[in-house]
């Protein structure tokens, strides 16, 4: 699944919706999937960013264009007290409860979940099904009834027959079901081959806490014998974006309804009684009953639709689907709709169809192109043929995740699949390529081989997140997409994994609420980052062949992460790399949270030696562990290290260049090859191309040498490492390892930079300073400093630089966004001019497609009700999902409190033009500004119950 992303101004600053590590999934995913179940996650994050690293940011200016910052983080006690005071100044009177959740508070962490209506009651944790009976096959028939005048009257009925085999003697059978009406009289039980000695079905019990239906039998089942359970049932068809639900879109003044599904992780039980655990795989025969004027889609092709009948004045047809492969319940999908499709065949003759509403289906052309090519690429990469005869993709109007990898029928949020040339931009195209590639990677890693339980969710999502970049790199090698990986995945996870409230990749979970909580940045981005690291130290070929070995050994089955480590180790040994014990290495990255900072120092007495030392990185070194997760390795890691220097300048490292710092070692000396180290005034660079999941610190002299290299000729260093130097220095400064003055020096050269990821990293890190200073007298000088750094790159890239490459467009976008933010006059004037021209001719939008978010936001920020209401009108009238998303975000850029309040309250209107799935984006957007933050908080507190609905 792909987590849905919340993007600011189409810039590099992408906030995943999975911002809060302790909260459940939102529209995410699926990267396919990042996840917050309620708006408080982002509000707390913003407040946490303001105070997490300490209390004092004292700014001294030597000149208008120079800025020196000294940070005094103080002792743990003073930092905590001051952070509490600062939090109380930020919070609105009467809402001081948030301050117990701020970093620095002694009571809890910034990732504490919101109040729960079940708070004070214990949730059951032993929610796993007994292993007494195992499913073999299901016959499922569903008939959704969504034709009543009011959606409140929508329902569905179903019938399921489950064929099971007794594994251990038992006189009862537990089956998952939730929100289904099953009467005891509607249950039948018998042997697959009837026998008078078989147990009889006596009664049904309901275990609501565990979401079980328990069939009570007259005596024990016989081990090894097969039985079948048949149930008929009914349920309310809701629009809660879970299980089987209805979605809506408009055609003129009419509301058009469709029925769709979202089962991951534990919601197949909402559609039909089943053994709803990923390891309990079975085959499925699906029958969907629909009116003749609609169509249905499921995981496999239709093999028969000849049966029709009349009911309630309508004619219905039964679509009977080909038997599925052995698969997990969460990967099933059922859709009834009036959609149209585009189609093509892959090079290996797999039918690929892209479905969308009749009005938007032509916008699916690019996603179809990506899907057809990347599916074939993955067949070659995994060296395993795609096992189904067809692959469908469908854009759902109401969809909580970004996308979902249902086997053979991938569902998408419209913004993750639909692209309209001339309206959508390169950021939209990149996002679609990434999400499509992510979901297709899951067809092998997650669908063909599934996790034995959700505690290994990271194995599913981390692998799909890493492999998605391989697919996009194949599709668009000129995009340099692995530079984006360093930004989105490594930097994206470093923040959250640098908190004491993080969690290990492998984390025990039981209750569905706990499972939903780990669909987060750690599982996706950190998982991908350590897999990329593993690929590097194994070598590309060994890694790929080891994956194929793993997939073939566990296909149509479930696996534990140790199974993967075993296959990769076996492959490494076959290829003469017997020194690599993958489990021993990777356990240190998977079984404990956080990550190390590696300090590299020169031994000037021995010109070929370096000293390396590891320690745990925490953004707040004084933070107290919750005690929930204990490190089995005392927060030490087995770390693959790579180096280059101003003397060698080698950056094309392979697994042969890796040096190791073992988990048993705090520090060690490393001897490099002859004459690899430079003279005393040269520099050393560790973690070349940032393959390793760790930060790097140096002696101050080496930092100064790196800064000088950036100023003299920054292109000597790879773009990934230029961004890494900035990111590491700033975050080491926040944690008290470096003076902030040195961190600021790392962006001293930035006015010469024309590459995306260093600028994006600068945007992210300076946003922290801007937030800290926004209410202080020093803010004006800081803005002048930023403006001085932006003038030259803005003039170089410009606002009318058409025909640029993808990488140039991304750089231009972030520079222009910053230039307008820091009031470069030409940027502000051009933004207002282009937006005004659009207001004058609404049917013809002249705004540069690549700069729309910046221009919309700046014009609305400096305008008033006319500009804001025009954006709302365009939002209502537009049918391009990416354009609607931009307009929705831009409306939060207003600096008028009454307009922002009006915007917030629109999401509560009965017939709101803003979809339920987008409500969090509105709150996130409003809360991202100093003016909007208290408004969003008050709105959230006043309407908490309504928002939960």
C-alpha cells in the first residue's frame, strides 16, 4: 500500500500523512503508503518542530546578509521547563493539554495519540486466530444494493462457503467477521465428504473484542479431515473507506455511486466472514452480482456472466470470476461501477487495463504506459513471471490510501494515477510513476510472498518502496530518481527515527489498532533505506539473485524476515562472499530503533588511518526512552562504511570498497589503501552517495574543508552528498554535536547551486529556523539573508524557463517557491500577474504548469476574498485530481484568519465539496502557518468528535 503524501507547493518538502508514529493509517499508502488517522498528528508535529531541539536560538548579525546562530540547548531540566513554557505560549488558552505532548515534557512524547473514546479500558491483545483449523478455499458471492434514494439505505448481502482442514483437534471454529449480520440459523457445517460421524454445528457465539464468530460444534474435528462452513449474511454499505464501501462522483448535478473495497490490513472481515490473517492463504471463487447497466471487476478475469434475474424492477447479472491463486484475504478486491478503461498488452502478453470515470479515463494514459513497461521490467528483475493473466488499475474517487496492491486489481487515489498534460505537472508525473511502480513491486513482494504476520509489515512496504525507485529509474533514467530517494526516504525517515518515541522496523503487534499504527515512515522509508544499504554491501547482482532465491522458495506462501536473510546469505556464500552473515548484520538495523552517528577523525601520525566511532543519534540527547522497546544490541550497529577524499575523489563505490564497524565495537581504526588520504588541509567524505543509514560527524577542521570545497567547486561532490552534508550538519547542530554557526556555513555556497536535492534540503532545514524566529525581531534579518542567497539562482532558473528537463524543472520549482516565500520582488510580481490573468479569463489558465502551486499560494496569500473564492470556485469546477489538490492546498495560504476559519468549516458541511479523504489535508495546510496554527488547533478541539466521524 502507498501512503498518500501531503506536498507543500510541489516543492521537495513532502510531508507524508504518516507523520505520527503512533497513529493509524490515513490516505497513505500505499506509498503506496505514510498514515495519521486523525488531524492531531500534524498539529503536534508542527509544534514539536518548534521546540524539540531546545529553547534558545540567539541570532546575531554582523551584516544584513550574514547570519550567525548560537544555540544553547541547556541541561535536560532547564530545556524541559523552557520547552514547556514555549509550548504554553504557542497553545491557545484552555487547550493546554497539548503541552503534555510536546517534546521536553516529562509526561509523554510528541507522538502521543489523541484522546480515545476507549481510553481507560484495556484492549485485548491476544487477537490471533487459533491454529486448529486452516482455510483451503472460499466461494464468495456478494450483492451490493446501492440504488436506494438515500445512501443511508445502501446495503449488501453475501454468501460464503469456506473449505477448511483440521490441523489440531477442536470442538469450535473461530472466523473473523466485523459489522456483518450473521444469524445462527444461517450457518451450515458439514464435511467436504459428508459423514454421519462428523460433528454437528450447535450454535454461534460472538467475540466482539477479537472480531470473531465462533462456531460451537458437538465434538472434536478429526485432524487431517476437510470440512466446509457456509454462511449467509447482510450488512450496511457505508462510505467509511474501509472494507466494502461506496464512493461518489458527480456528473452534472447527479451523484454517481460505485462500490469498491479496501481490505488491508484487517478489513476483509467487513466484507465476508474469513480467516483474515496474511499467512492464512487460500484460493477464492468470487461472484459479484450487479445490475446490467454496470460492470464489475475483481482480481481475476470473468469466466461466466450468463446468469441473470430480475429483482425490485431491475435486471441483475452474476459475474463469476476465475479461481484466484493461493493468496491472502487482504489482497482481494471487488468493484461495481460504470467506469471505462484504456488497455494494452505487456511484452509478455499480460492484458493491462487502466480504469477511471468516463469523464477522466483519458487521464490514465500515462499511468498505463508506466504500468505496462514496469511490469515487464519487474518480471525480468525478479526473474519470475507475473502469475496472473491480467493486471487492472483503477482510480477511485474516494480512497483513503495512495494506492493498494490488490493482486491483479490495484486501486489508486485519483491523484496517484491520473495525469492531464498541460494541467498536471512534472511533480504529478513523478508521483504517478513512483506509486505505480511501488504497487507493481508488491505483486511479487507482498502478494506472491506475504508476511507471516503484520510485525513484518516493513518487509512488504520497505521492499516495495525501494524497488519502486528501480522501476522508475528504468522508465526514466534521466530523472536521477535515486537522488530523490536520498531526500524522500533517508532524510524523510531520519527525523522520525531520531526520536526516542520511534520504534524498530520489526515490532510486535496484535490488535488491529496496533497494526494500523505501524503503517508509517519507519516501515516505509527506513525499511527502504536499510534495504538499499544492504543491496550496496551485497553487490547488485548478489542482491538480485538472492531475492529470486527467496521468492521462489516462499511463493504462494508467507515468510518471516529471517527467511530473506537466509536466502541472501546463501547466495552470498555461493558467490564467494562468505564473510557476509546477512542476519547478523541486518538484525542490528531491524530489531532496534534509531540509527548511529559515525564520527570520523584523522590520524595525522599515520597518513592511511582513520578513526571511526559510533554512537546512538537522538535529536534530543536528553530524551528519556519510554521503555517500550529495548535494544538487544545496546544501540550499536554493524555499519558498512565507505570513504572518499579530496585526493582520490572516487565516488563510484561498490561492495568491494566497504569497510565494517561491528556491533561489538564502539570505535576502531581503519587503514585505507596507499595514499588515499589527503594532506592535512584536504577533506575526507564518509558514506559516499549515502548508501549507509547513518549520519556522519567529523573534526571541525574536516567540516571546514568540506565547506571550502562547496564554496570553491561544489560539483566535485555528488549531489546526494552535498545534500547529506547540509542535512547531517544541521541535525547534528540541533542535537548539540556541532555549533549552529557551522551548520549555517554548509549553505553559504547555496547561491551557486542549481540542483534540486541540496536546495530541497536547504528549504527543509531553514524552515526550522524560520519557524523558530517567526515571532522574534530577528526574523526580518533572517529573511534578508535567505533573499540574498536566492537572487542569483532565481535569475538563473527564472519563472519562464520552458522546455527544461525533469531535473531542471524540479530545481526551478523549489528555488522559485523559496524566492516567492522570501519576497524576491520579481517572483512576487510575476505570481500575482499570472494569477490575475487567470481570474480575468477563467476558461484559459495562463499560469505556468510547473509553478502553479507557488503562484496560486503567493497570489492568495497577498490577496483577499476575491482571490480565495476564485480558487474555491475553480476547485469545485475542475475534474483533474492533481489540479484540485493544488487548489485545495493553495487556499490554506491565506493570511486572513476569518478566511482560514471559513475554509476549515467547509469540511464539516453536509454536502461539502471537499471529500472526506482530503479533510486532513485542509487542517494540515492551515496549521502550517503561524497565523493558521492556533486556528487549526481550536477547530480541531471544538470539532474532534465530528472529525472522527
